[in-house]
């Protein structure tokens, strides 16, 4: 019997030694433990819409390369421009608020006179090749400016009218 007990003790000791040496890998899974929140830093870059961007160096693409504006507004030219604007532009533009297209109020504080005239005279090419005109097209839901086939003189009158908008 002593032999059997010794044999049983050795067998149990061997069994315990052989089973105790293995490490079980923890399985990833669902856990009830609360995790400490990780701090995230959000970097926000404020995007200025194209209609509010200021670019006083871009002259646009078209026939107008240079425009000279007098200090004083030419009232006769501005009146003619107001009439042209009312006939040709008010379907899409309102003088003082966003509509289908941007409002022209304060446009000469954000764009060069040449850019404004080229946009009116040459909207198709401007939208295809001018980066600012492309951004405006996107901002105004893909509504391209219609080419009204105005003369350069009528366009200059509209520009003078824009100078009166405050």
C-alpha cells in the first residue's frame, strides 16, 4: 500500500507540474470594465466660402485686362448699369442678398474690377479655368452663370452700378 501511495503521490505531483506550466492567452472580447476616455484634439480649419473670399489680384479670364475706376461714381453710367442689371441679372442675383447667384453688394471689396467684368462677359470660360469661379460654382449648387452676351460697354455700366451698392 505504501508503494501505491508513493506512486499516486508522484503521479499527482507530475500531473500538477505538467499542467501548471502553460499560460492561457486571453481572448479579446467583450469586457465590462470601463475604459478611461481618451482625449482627442480636433483641429478645425474654418473654411471661408468662395463668395466671401477676398482676392484682389486675380483679373480673371477674358477680354478685360485693365479697368480704371474714377474716384467719383459716374451717375449716368451707374443708372444705365442699374437698368441692364434689372433686365438681365435679377433672375439669378439680388443686389443685397444671396439668391441663385451671389449678391453683388461689396463685390469690389473682394474682387478686381477686371475679374467682375470678365465673369459677366465670359462666364463659361471663367467657370472652366478660373479657380475662384469654380469654387463659386460649387458654392452655388452647380448653377453656372448664364452668358447674357452683354457688350463690354454694358458690362462696364453694370460695374459702375455695383460701385453704388452699399
